[in-house]
């Protein structure tokens, strides 16, 4: 049976955001072990012209909540981008998890062929729901999630692919 749109969106966002919580926990443990303030991670970036870690986390959350809401046919909530600590970033991730988990899965599943309108820079654009998810939202979600992972990895946090993947549904040890 093919995956539904809600399984391909909300479930994916939940797994990725939960893994991001684990990445932050590992960053805190790393900073504690090395005896420095973990808040340093919030403003780290890979390149001067890229978003810093905190903004990468915010963008990952925004992709999840905004896309899931739009697919469900509701206006996404606005979250202020005012987090300055890892605990505040974790709270934002948890708020996003609660929000996307509370959306109507059946409404999302009906959105595959419906038009979704969203801002893109100064413009508003339209895409079919399935295309929006597969060709815009998921790539952007993974881009920011991957970049957040990369910043922590570059900073010396002991991370591996398994940390990025999180708990993969359907995988069982043999």
C-alpha cells in the first residue's frame, strides 16, 4: 500500500525533529564534557553567508509546521524567531511536534491534488499538494536539518548518521 500524504509529511517531520532534539542533547553533553558554554552552538555557522545553528533549527521547524498546516488546509501558526539558547530551541522543536501531531491527517491526505499557496520570497506561488511536499517542503526541511547536523558535527560533537536518522520506522534488529 502506498504511503499517504500524512505519512509522507507529518511522520517524516516528527522523526526528523525528534532526531534534532537528540542532536542538541549530544551537543550539550559535548560542551559539558569539554567545559564550555553550550550556548556557543546557537550562533555557529558553516560559512559567513549561511544561517547560524539557531536559525537552521527555526527553519527546520518552520518547514514542518508550515507545510503540514498548508496541506491540512489551515493557516500555519507564526512562531517568533527569538530563541537564543539550546533549551529555547528544544522548546520550539517540541512546540512544532505538538502542532504537527495535532493536525487532521485525513485533511492532509486529501491535499495531494489540491492547490497549495505559499510565500516564496516577496511572491506567493501555487503548487499541487503532492508536488509541494515532495519538491519544495521536504527538500527544504532536510536541507536545514542536515545543515544543523553539519554545524554540530563540524564543531566536534560526536555525531553519526544514526543520530541524523533517528528512530527509523519499521527497522528491527535481527
